[in-house]
C-alpha cells in the first residue's frame, strides 16, 4: 500500500504542479516542488490547504485542464460558502469504485432495494446511484418531495435508505403525520450522508425510530465524494480509502504531524488519483485518531475513530 501511495502521490504532485495555476503559485511560495518528494514522509514539506482558501479562490485556477476535458460540473451550496467541483470520467470512475466498496461494507448487494433520497441535480447523488447499480441493487429515486416519499414507501418494499440525516428525519415525521410508523417498514439499514462532519448527531435517534442499523459516510462538498471514509459492519471507526486518499493526523492549531499512535488530531488528506482538481494536504477540520489494530471485519484499510464513534 505504501509503495502504491508513494507512486500515486508523486504522480499527483507532478500533475498538479504542471497543470494547476493555483498549485504552481502555492508551491513556489512555499519553496518546494513535486520533485522534492522522495518518500511519504516528505509530504510534510508541502503547504496545507484550508477550507477558507477553497472558498476564496477562483475554482478555475485550481483546474488542471481545459473545460473541454471536463464531463461534469457541479455547484454545491454549503453553510460556509459555495463549492464548485469539476470531474473527469476518471474522477467519476474512482468515486463509483470507492462508493461500491462502502456499500458492500454496509451489506448492500444485488438483492437489496435501496431508496435514494436527495436532489438529483447534486452530482454526488448520481455517483451513489451508479455505485448501487454496479452492485446490481434495485434503486428507487425518491427525490426531495415528501409526497413522492410516502407514495414510494407504500408501493415498494425497500430494505435500505441512503440519505442525509435531515431528510431521513423529515421522512419519519411525514410518515408519523399520516399515522404510520417507519419502524413498521422492512428497513434493515440506513446509510447517512453527513455533509458537515463525521459525527452524526441524529444517529441514535434515527436508529431508535427505524430499528435499522445506521452507517455513516462523510460527504463534504469540497472532497467531491461521499466515500473517502466509510463504516463497515464492525462499526469500529471509519475505514480510509488509502489508495485514493493519503491521510495525516496533525496537532490542533498547529502544523506538527502526530506520529504517536492513539493520539487525537485534525485529519488532513491528500488526493492520490484526482484528475480535474487535486487536493494537496487539505485540512478537513475533523477531530480523529488513527487506529493501528486490524479491524474485526478483516479489511486491511486503516481506520480513524472520532470522539463519538461509540454511537
């Protein structure tokens, strides 16, 4: 894995430096170049990327290619600003592969009937549908209209819902308003798309109301995917898609990388295969701890845990 990460990291940095005006300027200002990175530890020589920078700069300055090479363009509104994302066919393929792994870890398979809530104009919803269809699951596009939700819940027997915690709670409330209890439906799993952070503040309430197992995916708009981190059946933290994202743990309010095991810090990630818009040492703002023991599920991808993972 480390050999693959280094190979992809060096290729990613060379690509970003040659093709992106933003990274050309950023690397020059920091006095570093892609050629200086000879090992994974050398990544610490590169400057960090913050959310404030992403919201302040022109997104076209980060782009590594002309618009003719882009097959998808998406603008996502968030509480702290607007995020513009560009995707190549390769970017979408990587996202679908990662999401497929995440769904398999949650127990989704070709026999599953999956309700997909959300605005289909959000391109990340399209990736979710592609991944579910790759697995052979039956996908029910629910949209955002509660009347459509209620009709589909009566027409089709669904065992899985993929949605944000907010939309799932709206569904629970709308069913209750018609005298129905969501726990009476044959739901076995709820997969939550958490846009603001790893922690799902509504997780326990959703689990209690639905009697289903809740899995969480981390879906900030700036990453362009919902599957960098995912939960498996063991529910002991979040597996990192290490062949697509290189993780670091950095001390809070500092640039110092945390190397001791079981020490809490801020999660910093670097894309390893992004084509349109690489993210180099992006500070996610998420408090995590890197786990070193093997997960009970048998997967060898490393895990991070959060202060509320026990939920």
